C-alpha cells in the first residue's frame, strides 16, 4: 500500500527549478531515505509533503490525501521535523511538548507510549529551557514534539546535521524502533553512510531523482571496479591521478581515494608505478568494494551528461 504518492511534481523559485518532475511512491511502514547534497531539492520536497509549500505542477498525496486541497485534514496525521531547530528556545522541554500537544488537542500523558523511549532521555531536563540543551538533546526534543500526536507518517529533513556521531547512531536506532511499530518514516540526509539504514533510498541531484532502490542494489549501480588509492601528499595525488591517461573518476572517500578506470582490464601495478614515477610516497593501490558514494558519483556524472 502506497502511503505517499508523488506524480509529476515540480516546484520553481523564479528561474531555479528546485524540484523537477518527481515521480515516486513510499510504502506503508517503510523507512525511506532521500540522499543528496545541499541544493538537491530535498527540503523543498519535504515542505511540499508537509503541506507548507504548494507545487507549481503535479501532485503529492499522503495517506491518500492531497497536500494542497486536504492540508487541514492531513496535518493531523503528519509529524514534521525541519532541518533547523524550530522549537521555542525560551520555553522549557516540558513547555514545548505541552504546547505542541495542545495544538493537536492532545497531551504528553495521552501519547506517552509513542515518545517514551525518546522522552526518557530528556525527562531529567524537562525544566531546562530548550535553547540551553545540547545538540543531541535538542534533536530528541524536536523528535518528541513531532511524535506527540502519534502521527502515521513522520517527515525528517536532515535531522542529524550538526549532531555528533554517537547521537547520530542513537537517532537511527530510535528510527528503527519506530519503524518496527508500523510508523512510515521519510528522512533526508547528506550523509551517505546513513543510507544503509533505510529500506530504500532515492538519490537526488539538482531537483531530480537519479535512482530509487535498496541500498544494496544502489551500490550495484556502480558496474565498474573501484580502486582504493593512497599516497602522500594526498591532494597532489588526486591532481596527478586525474591526469592519468585512462582515469575516469577520482574522489576522496575516507582514508582512500576512490579511482575508476575507463578500461575494462586494469593493471594495478601500472597505476602504482605511475604515481611512484611522479615522486609520491606510501603509494598503495587495491581493488575495493564500491560504496553508495561511488554509485552516487557515477549516477551524478551520467545525470549531468
């Protein structure tokens, strides 16, 4: 069953096409991720789904309700957490929760089971002003406020941006627990490693969707061998390797550079000797398993072409 259905959706800001003719469906109980860099159109899409923006063309339906004509009815069933902290900094944790619960004619007690796992972490600070909380605690409070009316669909726009690694991991563990309870969750993120936690992902670039599939199948979209390359100084290695006659792509990912060759059969030693001949130290070249980042880069190059 499709919980969210989007057809030919387009939204422009002057001459800028923020969302370009999108078509997709998200199933009930799915944890679905939109992955892409800043400016890809993720926030504009989420604001349309949250009934905060009207599309120029096409339509979006959530729980079979139109985001434009049925927005009043739909908002009762939606939980929305924007990318920036948008709660009231001068109100306490408890006051923020009570305020958002009252908007939906509810209370903390009435929906305590929905937010229990999250709220227990911030309850000791319930009298503290929201603006004085740490980044991770602000994130938990914002999520609790988005869930305070027990919505059927949860929209999270880059919820882990600016949050430490431990809080990011805890947040995704929380999302998996919510998913196990039957909640449909749609999340956007610029972090490719978070894509692995989703059931399916959509790769976005310049307002368009380049592909939708499971994280495992997205990785398979990179059909060429990827080589991990190391050498010092790193930045000079990147520049030199990009000038290699058979280089197709060179990107920095973690401790290795990820290199792909335009040829089918590649001699690793030939690449290694090329770098050694240019005077680099600590040169290492090996075949590695492609990542979602590699698939994204390959699709982005194809999309730009």
